[in-house]
C-alpha cells in the first residue's frame, strides 16, 4: 500500500506532480497547505486562527497541524494509501507522524524529493504570484518560506534517507518528463504493486 510523501522547496512543482501521482495510484492527496487555505477561504474557526501565520509565511503550530493530518488519515478513503504534501515539514512533525502510523502498525513507504535550483524555484514562484495572487506569495513571505524550507524541512530528508526510503527526483524539465521520473522511481520500489 503506497504511503507516500512528496517534498520539495516552494516552486519545485510538488503540488502539480503530487496530484498526478495521487491520481495515477488512486490514492488521496493530503495537502496541509490546501486544507489551511480552504479553511481561510471559508472563514472557519481554524481558518481565522491560521490566516495571519500563513500570510506571513510562518509555520502553523505542530500540534494543530498534526491533529488535522491525523483526522484526515483516519478517514476511510486513506485506508488504501495516501500521498502527503507539505507534511511533515519539520523533524517534530516527523515524530508526530511516526507515532500515529506506528500505532497502526504502519510506516511511510516512500519519500519523493523534488529538487530544483533556487533560481528556478524563485522564477516559478514569481510567475505563480502574478497568476494566482496567493496572499503568501509576497516577496517577504516567499523569502521566509524558502528559508524555513532550508532550516526546518530539509533536515527531515536526512531522517528519511537513513531509512532508505527517499528517491531524489530532478524537478527541472517538462511536466511529463518529471512525472515519468517519478513513476520510474516508484516502480523501482514496486509501486504500484
Ligand atoms: P508552500 O510549499 O508554497 O509554502 P504550502 O501550500 O505547502 O505552500 O503551505 C502554505 C502555508 O501553510 C505554509 O507557509 C504554512 O504557513 C502552512 N503550512 C502548510 N503545511 C504546514 C505544516 N506541515 N506545518 C506547519 N505549517 C504548514
């Protein structure tokens, strides 16, 4: 059963590729960024709580984020596998996820690390800023998120590398080329079975 995580810096295209992987494997994609944005848009209690944090490019507290992911993973459609996007985002969240999964006798089966040079990342982000107008795509919030990626998120890859479950994917190329690299990496792990 594929229990996957896709990781990459802002602008790496992990959102786009994540949707493709999840569709191809018929598993739900669990994107914490999407959950937070939907709640902000709908003006829910959670949305009101996290809006300022997200707009500034800061991280939502681990306890809150981990509780949301746990609830989502307990839903029946995630029983046959899932693809996480944007969570875990720091080593503390890795511990939270490990605790939750091991309680069910499970663990992550694969981590896709999408890498792109900083310059490409920034170029794609400024394009997205002009196209989508995301509130956290201001220059300041982008810089904050990229630096948090380096300091908080990149270290989670060391943890997963030690477990031998990370595949590094070159994120430069056409959407189809990158999707192809991802399916080759998954196939080498016997996914789909
Ligand atoms: P990006 O990868 O472009 O920063 P995301 O959609 O993954 O965008 O996340 C948007 C924002 O949502 C983050 O900047 C952060 O404020 C919040 N967020 C998303 N995932 C997490 C997480 N796992 N932990 C804490 N905050 C998160």
